């Protein structure tokens, strides 16, 4: 069984979430190091990638997840963010280039986290400690796989170098 730096708890597992009314952090490829994350509000998904950024309807993201059987966890937040506020934050970024400008950075900014949170497990631990997580919903992920495997900041750098090569 894999070791996890962050493990999702069964008591917070949700049967479903609403892409239109819930504020969600999307964790893609939770079985990989490092995973990729995005955020959505009001049916619009935002993500910073090595080749640019996404601002697309959530139903399109769900279709990609379904077609490619991507291991995905959606984390429902206890906060309200408008899609226009997310658009404003993401407008400051062009692409993920390093750990200092990774997919996590605009999400951290949108959530107004000032601590030096550089990894996904740190972000989830911070949100949990501040009672900002309502629950989680998994797609293509068993309960035993519902966690974030340990990795280091240099793993983010290595992955982005590979994607930007």
C-alpha cells in the first residue's frame, strides 16, 4: 500500500458535488508525482499549466476525465469565490514554469493563503486546519487511493522541466 503525505478521511467523503454551485479544487492524477490541480466556481474551471492556462466549462473537464479515466478528486471548499474573481487572479499568470509559478500558486493566491505553501499536501493540510474543507468526491479513485503521495518541491521542478523541454 502506498504511503501518503495527505490522506482523505471517509467521514468527509461526499456522494456528489455540484460544479455549478460548489467551490471546488480539482486534483488530477492523484496517483502521480506531482499531481495537477485546478479550481472551479460557477461552472467555470481554471488551471495553470506548463503550456498556458485553462478557463473552460466544468462539463468539458468532466468529459475529459471520463474519456481518459483520469484519477480525480474534487475537494469542496467552505468559501465563496466567484468565477470573475478567479479570472482576475489567473489573468496574472501565463504558464506554470517552476515551483514558484506552479499550478498551485494562483489557487493559493485566490484562497488568500499567505503562508509558504508549495505542495498540494501542504495546501490541503492548511485548508483542513482552517476548517475550509467541506468534503471530497472521487472519480476513478478507490478509497485506498484517496490521498496525496509524498514528493518534494524539486519533483515539481523536474516535472515542469520535462513538460517545458
